[in-house]
């Protein structure tokens, strides 16, 4: 045992000690990364050359993963803080309906749209994007206030708001997908590429991921998120406004749903009522596979990236191998079970220590 | 001498249950004031009122002679009051440095200034002659009870506080670690802080305390100089609320 007090404090040594401590934690996350690399290697061998392992397939995998990755970033924060949001699929659908309706209504008259003429395109896109984000944010704030004020467990609270929000979206649209999305929004944004190289959805997902990473690992906000998940009372006594922080996390989650809705409408040119019902659970699965604890207090964005990529890699591999892509669900379920089991073993080992 | 911390006529109820009745309490700079009382007497509740965790129903709260309103842990911290709670309240998933700075982190622009916090934490532990922790980047979950207590105390000392309140800091500790913590408590007072120590152990109390305040069923039975009373008088105050001339007059709630 070293005598800490008698050793003079040295800044360089300080940094090295911290990096060592962090390194030890990262080691355990490496397992899931190895799994992903193993999957990629296996598919590369099992598929014809130039199909799975190609730049275009790489791009398509990232494109598939982009929306899940954005939702998973928000979910990582929530789970670490001890929250949970099952309504994110519904909020995404509702926001998408707002985006599509606002854009369709403002871009021009129906006659003009029939001729692919959109005289007010810029205004329409701006209003739709703002509206989608605002509506997502609003539902997020509602979830947060419910979780903080009523003390209804977030599992139930967000299950209920999810049902309400999806119900309202269906009532509003008669359960029909919303069409009439201006074509240029799809060609220019949803299918467009930054500098003609990187698809916009991938760019946005990368930015969200990078910001989340820094926010969680390097800032006061991130540290407080961890503290709340481990010991809410300790966080409160340390002077952290835990109620406000929690509402902010749910609000951010809602805004990310709005962002995903904008991407979704851009990619598919329609607001789909039915295609996002599983998003909430998919995001939770990705985050937990990535090593974030369902019980709060532990997790990292690096793990979440891996967790969000696994379903897309599986899907792509199975499609190219001509295996029914539904096997993806089976595989993700198995990986999830293993991840949670490993997490619990870790917790048990820790409490025994 | 003006007490650093003075409470007068504090009442506190939880719903229909009144836990504190007309409690008066003072703590002076450079002294250790022991707060004693049986289980459920209201010691922790009184401390949480001081710390802004529970709002008081009525009564005066004076800090350095001036009336103040403490409505949150942040208010108490801003005055210079630090509390080491009975249940410690550390975050197991954070390391020692992170726990010591929680809620008051140093920043370098937008990101945390880890190196400067680490250095300061190091210095604080060194100034307290803490020699038992291996690395200050250790997770708190890996520490022993005494080490956790030390971290909590160091956290309180870090902030140049004027009042440090410790709720049963030695309850779960062995002989050697208890002696270390008591030594730490004495050193804090000798450095000019007002220290409040809650303890059930009369030996500990008489070893370090300058004054003793005894709570009995939510009422302040007596606050006396430690030199003026004996072990058995304090035990009587704790168990029956009175001892000869000292203490409550037949449940009337009036302090001598
Ligand atoms: N949040 C609360 N709600 C209701 N009653 C409470 C609450 N906190 C404390 N009490 C009650 O107030 C009384 C005093 O409790 P307190 O914890 O202050 O006692 P204590 O003197 O610290 O005891 P111990 O020595 O066991 O720590 C007890 O009867 C307890 O049940
Ligand atoms: Mg107590």
C-alpha cells in the first residue's frame, strides 16, 4: 500500500492514474466489440467477395443504424440516470406526422404538388423541422414531469404516454400514413449526401453521438447523470437539482425522437404510423447490449455505438446470405440475454467485493 | 462569543408526528459539540433541518448571529455548513475525487478540470494525514467503512467550511479506525471549525467534545460543558431527559 499523503501531487501523474482507472473499466466493454468484429468477420467470409465487405454495404449498414443510434444515445443517458422511456417509438411517429403534415401543407397547394412545384419549400421545411423537434421535446418534457412529479414508475408512465401519443397520431391520421412530403426534401436531404459523399442521416447520427460522448464523459452534466443513477439521495444532498436534471434528460430524449422523425420522413417520404412501434425496446436492447446497466449508474456511449450497430450488421449479413432477415430479431434477443446476464454477474461480483 | 450556528425554538413534524419540539441548539467555532440522544430522539432529523434537506416548521435559524433561511443543501453549503450523513450518501460508481467534488465540480471551459480537482483532493487528504487509501481514483465501492467515512469527512473539509456536522461517524468502525476518525474530528475543531458530533458512545463523546447537547424525545434536555458533567449524568439525560437540576421539568418541555 503506497503512502498517498507523503507523495507530492503531480499533474502528469494525476492524468496517468486517471487513464489507468478508466482503462481497466474499458477492458470489460471490449467483449461486445469483439463480438461485433466477429460478426463482421464471419459475414465477410460467408458472403461472396465484394458484397458484405464493400464500401456501399458499409454505407447502407450505417444508414440503417443511424436512427437507432440517435435514439440509443438518449436512452443511454436515461438508463444511466435511472430513468426509462418506452414511449420513444410513439413520440417518433407523432413527430413524423407533424413533420409530414406541416411540410405538405406549407410547401404549396395540392395542384402545385401534383406538378412537383413547391413555391414555399424553404419555409415549409423550416417550419416542419422546428415543429417536429418542438413536438418531440414537448412529449419528452411531459414524460419527465410525470416521472419526477407523480413518482409513477417510468416503466408504467412512459408505457402509458406511449399508448396515448401513438393513439393520438393514429386518430389524427385515421391510421393512414401521411403522404405529400415534398419530393426535394427526400432527394435533397433524406437520400442526399454531404459533399456528395456521406449520407445526411449518417452525418447527423455521427454528430449526435459525438456530442453525447463528450457530454457524458467530460462534463458536469454527464457526471451528475452517473451520480443520480447510483445514489439519487447523495446527488440531491450534493446540491444537484435532480428533478430538473431528470426532466432535461427526458426532454432531450423527446427532441432526439423529433430528430429521428425528420430523418425518417426524409428517407422514406412518408410518416409511417406502424413502423416504429418497436423502436423503444430496440433502443433499450442496443444500449444494454452495449454495457449500460438497466439498474442505472453505469454505461458508456462507446458501448452504445457497438450495441446499435449489431442489429444492422446482422440484418445486412442475413439479407446478403439470403437467410430470412427475421433471424436478426432472434440473434439480437440472444445477445441481449447474454449481455444482461453478464451485467448481473458483474454487479454480484462488485457487491461481494 | 457569538455561536457560528444557533437554532431557537425549532419545531418539525412529519405529517401528524411531531419529531422536534421547540429545540434550541448552538455550536461554537473551535469546539466540538456532541449531540446525543436515544434512538429516534431526533438527532438526524435536526441535522437534516440544519442541512436544508427538511424544511423547518417554525423557529429561528441563525448563522454567525444573523437570521438565515436554508431551504436546500445548496443554501447550507453556501453558508459553509457541511454534513456527513449517517448513511454517508456517496456514489459507489464514482471515484474518490468525483465524490469529493460532486455538485461543485471545477471546470475548464465546458469540460471538467479533472487534474486540478485531483490535485486539490490529494492535498486535502494529505492535510488530514489520511494514509489509508491506495489511489484517489479508486471507486468508492471498493473502500472500507472507515475509508468511506474518511472520504465523506474530507469532502466536508474541502470547502473551507465553518461548520462540519458528523452523524455517527464511528458507528460502524473498528477500534483503530474509530480512533483515527476522532483524531480527525478534534483536528478540525483545533483548526477553528465548529464541529458537531453525533454519537451513542460516551467514551467517544468525552474523548473529544467540549460541549454536550442531549435530545430527549425530540426536546433539548440540556446543553452543557463536557467538563461540568459526568458520564452517568449524560446517560440520565439521554434516558430520562433529566438529571438532578439539569434537564426537562416533568415533560413541560422547558429547558433549564
Ligand atoms: N422522513 C420521515 N418521515 C417520518 N418520520 C420520520 C422521518 N424521519 C425520521 N422520522 C421519525 O423521527 C424520529 C426521529 O428520527 P431520527 O432519525 O431523527 O432519530 P435519531 O435521533 O437520529 O436516531 P438514531 O440514533 O437511531 O439515528 C423517529 O421516530 C423517526 O421515526
Ligand atoms: Mg440518526
